[in-house]
């Protein structure tokens, strides 16, 4: 079973369809069962759509968190 940590690490690869089938299935299985990661994945999708493209380099985790925080504020989802 994949952990939430692994999901956050693999989300960019997943969205770029760079994951091998086995990892892709494990990723989807986790996201299917984990509400937290489902929300995270949705936000990453929206963030990427907002930026218009995927970044060429994997986003450092702090930058990614910052983007998500900013995005939530922008959408009025968090105080
Ligand atoms: Zn999770």
C-alpha cells in the first residue's frame, strides 16, 4: 500500500503519466481510499491547469505546498 507521503512525491509523475502501470494502479488505489490525497490530487490538477503547463522540473515540496496554500486562499477554501 502506498503512503500519503509517496502519493505527494509521485503526484507530478502521475499527472504526467510517467508512472509505470503498477505504480499508477497503487497510486489510484490509495487516492480512491484516501480523502486527503484525493483532495490533494484535485488541487494539483487545478494548479497545473492554472499554470497552463507542467513545470519542467519536479516542484520542490515547499514550493508545492506554498502553491497549494496560495491556491486555497485564492479559492477562499481556508482562512
Ligand atoms: Zn493518502
